């Protein structure tokens, strides 16, 4: 394989971001813009009986008020797996109420303040039905995932007879754990600016899936997708919440059409908790059997996870836990618990973070039961072959992550006895370790690339910039292939006018973008070669080749196909359907890995938990953009600290819905909570792609929470199996 090291270049869009350029949908402040606000249901399940909008309509500045009587012709978008929406439910389509906080009316006014005030004046009466708000509600309905339509596309991982192997294992761990509901809380709220120019609908919206929004909106409104354009140059933070068609998009579009003017609809954070996706509550039962030497003979991982009543949100937890080690036998089981909420969704490392918390907590407990070092136990059960499919991993440097991390952290100085390490101020010191894993997936792309003789390169492809440095990755890859500077490359993404878009999620963004950029650059090199007399382009500037050939511009369009996908995938792309490849390929399996080493300090009286330092070493294949890669890992660690010690969405068991619906009460880490985060990379190329890259953004979160939990046990002697870990749990 050729040298694939990439230079550490600055972000190509850094100046725009730090200078506050108007790059997000909500930055639109044109003079003729109308504003919309939502009135929402206070009941969790039932039906609107009557609705009184007279006071709202009479309010100063109000242009229009919509209820289900006005929007009954809206259609359903279909759930993301086979459709376009985060849920197959469209508010204001009927009087039915599926969850608390569901919109019952839309007000359009001259200002945001006028719309918000009028929405609060709307009164309604309801018929209420029985409801089940949480997975622990009495008599809640639980369904085996294999008995739902998901059973035809998702298989539960099984290898050998795990139950028999566990039953006869000399050493057993049998524990139950829970991970709470959480919300993504991007700073840039879910919002839409919609306007009509004749029959053309133009939508400005921060989304991870512009093509899905385009086709979903067309389906809901009953118009051809060719009449819709979606423009999303910057997402503004998505974390999975903005991965599909949202409920407010069609409402803004319908309002703009009726008003004859552009309409901005920003969903306030309090409503965002009730009307957009979230990480579902999950309950885990983990059993591990080992021999007295520490060899892992069996693992059983059973999960109950929350879904809504109107959709089956998939559970793929055991697909990751089954790939952490070389299990002798494994059995995974997923069940769905139907609750009266909006449909849960994909929040950063949606299944992998809880799965790693569950399994890596159990592995740490096994290490103590065996009297072994937690790092050595993990190393002894490392593997180069997937335990489920028996296929080799495309690359696996989990052991290298553990060894390098242990050395950087100073793990040898650890006293294994719980409560044995104290600081001079009396604080209990705990050291913990955990492994994280995330599936290697990617998507195919349609790419357009143009080179001009004046020294500019323009590339357009299906990807979205949501803070991870996507433009930098594409610019660096394209520039390296063409022999130009990254600064000469203009990247257009998130724009359905420029190229068919694809969902950016699941950490497949970078690997897929590199695949697309390389394919387009190779096609351009072939086209440039035809313009030369000797067919040679190496060592020559593409701009000089164009000048010598008397050409002003050269354009190519390429279809970059992900491994294992057929040419039919490009029809799916054009129709806005999700079409991922991996992590299981024909002759291999692809996963990224990371090892986290964490130090916690627990104050002797208040018992407040601090995390002064973390060492994280990642196996993500070749690192394309070292600067943004390190930033991704640090961000993932911060997320992990929040998940372990702070974050939980509190459900109201009396009335349904969520209670802590703002950043004052939904507690996340702040700068003062974060200490040193030391990041390193194995930086060895993966064999699946020419570039050698694998996923990084989401694996960086995986394993942080169990590492912290294991460190808390080491510091206090208390084994805590429910997240988040709070002061009251260790008093």
C-alpha cells in the first residue's frame, strides 16, 4: 500500500465558524420573513376533542393559524428504515395524540414574539387514553425484535451454545445494568426556513440528510421531489437527532405556501425534548463465563430497549458487544418495550455506548473475580477473527490501544485494591480502563468534480458538515490526489442542487467522503491524461495541463461504490433512501476500537466525583486530518463524562413527557468538569479502502462511561451499574 499519511492542515471552514458567519438556517433574517410557533398537547395519549384558536387569530401580528382541520391532507413520511422520517408520524395530520408535547396547532405571525404569544392562547379539550411512559411502567408491552418487521433485516448474533458454556463455566459474572434516556441537545436547534418560488419549494434546514428531507417532504406534501430543494451547508451539531425528515419541516412549508412568504419555524429546546428523537432507555442483562485462567468461554447479552407505540426503533446493542473479544460462545437478544413517546432515535453511538458500558463493566467485575489485572485480561482475550461470523477483521489494533494507553497513563503504578489510593487532601483516587468498539460502515456516493485553468478545484458530493471537519477531509483528500493545495479546493456538501445527498451518520462520513473524493480525483486524473501528449499527469499541475490543452475547465462525474454494494445503490441514493454497507462484508468484518484510561477523584466528604485526566488511544485506521481527529476524540470523551456522571432525561410518570427540558436542568459537563484529555492514534491503515481509513467520531464515546464506572469502583469499592453515577449513589 502506498504511503497514505496526511498533513495536519487547518480546518478549511475555521474562519467562518469562529467569526460567526451566518451559516445556519436560523441565521436567515431577511425583512419579509414570517415566523411560526407551535401549540402543543399537555396529554400523553388520546385525541383532541375541541380546539379554540379565536384568541390566537385576534392577536396582534398573527397572519395564520393551522390545526388538524387545515392539514389533514398531509401524508406519512415513513420511518427512516425504509422511509424518510425519524418517526412514521406527522403531527397536525389528525386529532390523534401519540405523546405529550405533540403539536396541535401552528401560528404564523410577523415576529417570533407574536407567534409565540399567540400559540400560548390556544385552548383545547381532549379525550385521554391510558398510557405507558417508561419501560418500567406496569403491564407495558414487550416484544421480541425478531417478531417484528425488523427481524427480517436485523439478526441477533449467535455463536456456539452460550447458555451451555455459561452453565458449566468455573467463573461466572451475572449482572443487570441500565442506561437512561438522553437527548442530543445540539446548540443549533431543529429549525426550517421554507419558501416557494412558483412551484419550487426551497428549504434551508440544518440536517444530516438533505436528500432524505427532500424526498420525505415531497412525500408528506404529495408533490414531486424534483420540486424540492434542500440546502444545508452547515448542520450546527446533529449527533443523530437531525438524521432524517423532522416533524416541523412540512408544517413550515405548508405555512409558507398558504402565506405566500418565507416562513421560519424554530423548535424551542423545551419542545425539542418532546418532538425530536432521543436515546432510548435500555436495560441490560449480561452473563460472562470464564475458566480460572481468564479465558472467555461464553457471553450472553440480553437487552430491553424503549420504542414508541407507532414505530419499532431497532436495537443493535449486541452487534457491538459480541465483537469486543474472542468469545468462545455468544448469544445476543433484543426486545422492544412500547411506550407512549415520540420514536427514539440515533444519538451518538446509539447502541454501542450502552453496549460497551454493559459489557466492559462486566469484564472489569470478572477481572476482580479472577484476581487479574483488567488490562491483561483484555489482552489475553484479544482476537483477529470475528467471533460471530468467523471472518477476519479488516484490521484490529485493540491490543495496541491497550498497551500504548497503559504506558501513557502509567497503569503499572496502580494498586489494584479498591480504596487503596488516596491523595494528600484525602480524596479517593480510582483508575479504570475500558475498551470501546464501533462498526465500520460506509455509503456510496455520486460526485461531481471540476478543475479550471485559473487554479480552482470544485467538488460536490453527498455529505454534511456537522462539526467533524468534513470539508477539511474532502479538501485534503482531493488536493493530495490532484497535487494541488487544499486551499484551492472548494467543497459543496449538504446541497441537493449540487449533487445527490446521502445521510451522514454512523461514523461513515469520513471513510465515505474519502472514497468519493479519491474516486472523483482518479477520474479527473484519467480525463487530464487524455489531454496530454504522453498520458502522464504525475508531477504536473492540473491547471497547467488545462492551459496547455487550451481548455478553461474540465468536469467529471463519478459514482463511488462502497465495498459489497451493487450499482442499484445509486438509484436508492437518488431516491433519498439510506443505503449503508458494512460492518459485515463478504470476506471480512470492519470495526474501529479505542481504549480509555481514566482517573477519578472522589472527595472524602461531599463525595463529588472529578475526572482530572483521561488517556484515549484509538484504532481508526489511517488518520486523515490529525487536528480534527484529535478534536473528535476529545469531544467523545467529554460526551462520555456527561453520560457517566451527569446526563439523564427525566420522564414524568404521572403525565408523560420529559421534565428537565432545558440546559439548566438537563445537566451536561462544563469546562470546569473537564481535565486533561491525552489523545493518541495507532494510525495503521485498514485494508478495506485504499486510503486505509476507518470510523472515529462515534467510537470515541464508546468505553468512556465504563472506564469511569470502573474507576469509581476502584476509588470507593462500590460497583455501580446504573447510569448516570451521582453523588447520592456513593454517599
